[in-house]
C-alpha cells in the first residue's frame, strides 16, 4: 500500500491512524512525531527507537523530502553560508550571521526568484520552484545546528531575506513558520522572525487578515514610484501608495513590527533628495526603523555601493528628521553570503 505521501504532511492524528492501520501501537505515532519535529530527523534511519522493520515499512509507505548540506563556507567575519540540495536536485542557500548578541539565520523561500530586482544576484536566476514548508523547516533546523556547533549558542532570530520572494510562496512560508514556532516542534518565538518582502500589496494585506504573529520588513530601496519602477519591476503593479495602504492594514490587524529596508546605491538612490522622499514615505507607515544597507557588489551588475560621505550625509539627514535609522554593514562578503549576493556559487 505504498502511497508515498510525504510523512511530514501528516498531523499527529493522521499518524496515529496510520500506525493503527498497520497493526502497530498508537504510541509509536508519538515517537515518530517527535523524531520529525522535536529531534528534527531528516531520514527514517535516524529514528533509532523504532524497530528496523518499522523504519523499513515507513520508508516503503512514505517519502521524506529532506534537504542536505552540499557545501558550507565560513567568512573571515564568522558568517556561515551553506548551499543546500533538495531531494529533486535543486540548489539554494542559507546563511548564519553571528553578532555579539544574536545569531541570525537568513533563509530562502524559493529556488531562484521571479522578480528580477536589478541589484540582486538571485534576481538574475530564473525561479525554478517554491520551497515546500518542510524544506524551509529543514533549512532553519540545519542552520540552528550549525549555530550551536560553531558559536555554542542556538539561533536567536530568523529573517526570510534569502533567495526568493516569501509572499509569493505564502502557504509554505506560513506553514514553515507555524512549525518553527510550535511548542511541539522548534518552539521559537514569532517575535524573533521577520519576513521580508519586495512588496506584494495583496499578500501583505493577507498577512494582516490572517493575524500572523511575526514581523515584516519592506525592501523599499527607493521612495518614489519613478525610481522604484526602475530598480524593482514589482513596483509597476504594487506602487508605493498601495504598499503604504497594505502596511497600515497589516499593522492595524497585528500590531507587529514593520521595518523599512533601503540599500544605498551610488548615484541612484543615495542623494539628500532621495532621503527627503524616504522621510515622506516613513511618515505614512507605522514603522519603527529604517535599515540602511550597505550594497554588495554583484558580478555582472552595474550598481556600486554608496561612498562613505554620501552614506553618512544620507543617514544624518534621516536622523535629523527624527527617523530611527540604523546602518547595516555588509557581512560575509568574501564568500558571497551578503545581502543580494545569494546565487548558488
Ligand atoms: S531582492 Fe528578493 S525579491 Fe528581488 S530579485 Fe532578489 S530575491 Fe527576488
């Protein structure tokens, strides 16, 4: 009766029904469930308190679509980048960024990306497919194991800022976060999770309607439609006014944090006029923070990072207008692990 259903699609009740149907004891279901979600097993072989025969039977009846680490590189600044391989041979990447107070995992939500933002390495690749919820979960579990092994402490934060647009893989991202935050699985606080979007207004509203408990970051990167259309094609169908409305809706419904992300590109969006426009957008959104991000050079892309003086003048201007601004310096540049550089190299 091989149905080859993905075993991680089953909830505990369905697992119990399965064990009963094959004439085994119901408590075996609990043991298997713990292997899946508490001990983060990634194969039936690891389930050592189940008999060999039972493990064999499970492998006959179900698939286990776990991901594997292909290679891991460590940057001079301690950042770890891993390339993962999926059960059907696709590659994608995840990063752990250690700082004094926190270890943040940056995870991917899709293989490639369909949005083609002009400054981003992932955007130069085609979107192959969405990641399934259990693949996203595996990524976080593996990065957590790496965090413990390399820095002695588990992940404290997770950001969905790796490859792909998370809100175009809405169901799987939400389902993965449900597992990551569930007490019967990883049990992380949703307040430590941030989903970053290039700006899909309809799905931002949906997050509000679904009353999610995690935080949201908008990759704004330009504060007028004219400029934003030029560097982020998605703005043509999701303009700044639509995003402002959607973010206000999200905040009204959830009261969760909203951050604006703004990567500084030399001569493109880093003038004082750009800063002035950014202040106008900031005032319309219930956001508490603007992260100004240092751009990382990407091979084959003509943008360069803003120079020190312009960066300073830009952030001084914002601070002078009482904008809560933080500069995010690049991490993991030497291994292409920095923001916008993920491209399976
Ligand atoms: S910045 Fe994000 S949404 Fe834009 S192309 Fe890169 S991965 Fe896709």
